[in-house]
């Protein structure tokens, strides 16, 4: 596991994982201590956050191909929604609720800066 976030309402979370030959995202139920599902639609990243205002998980899957910020529902069961392409090593994520913006850093060498983009799922699920 690399990053983890928990929806306190459901006590389920998203865990970003990677292994030498596999990358995946794990949805975990912390009440029953069991796996809900594994997905290969996103993986190999670091930061995972949950935002209750939009009931979504955001995962900085910066080592996935292509690098991305993946978006999952908060409930039920943290289903994969979509991804927004970023850069390799863009391994952080923040969410601006007031402006519905996803934020990460530009992880490319010698390319300091932040990337901002609208949450493509606001109002769509």
C-alpha cells in the first residue's frame, strides 16, 4: 500500500497499491476488515484523499500508465468513475471545494508548478 483514505460514513476506503508486476487500487471495508474489490483501472500512486462535500475519493496515480488523478465514488463501495491525465511524479492531490478544482504538482524534472483542473464528476453522479 502507498496511500489510503477512508470515508467515515461507510468506513470503507481506497488504498493505492503497486507491486513489481502489477498496479491496482484496493477498496477496503474497515468494519469487516475485508476487501470489497480490486481494480486495475488505476494504481501505482501515492496520495489518496476523501472529500465528503462531493463524496469522492481522489487518488494521485502518478506511476500508472498514463499518470493520472483517479476519481472514485465515496459511496456506495468506492466505484471507479474516471481519471484525469497528469505527469509522472505528480503524486500529491488536494481538492478545492469552493471552486471544484483538483490540484496536484507538476512532477516533471525542472518543471515546478501546480496543475489545477475542474472536477469532471461534479454534478454527474
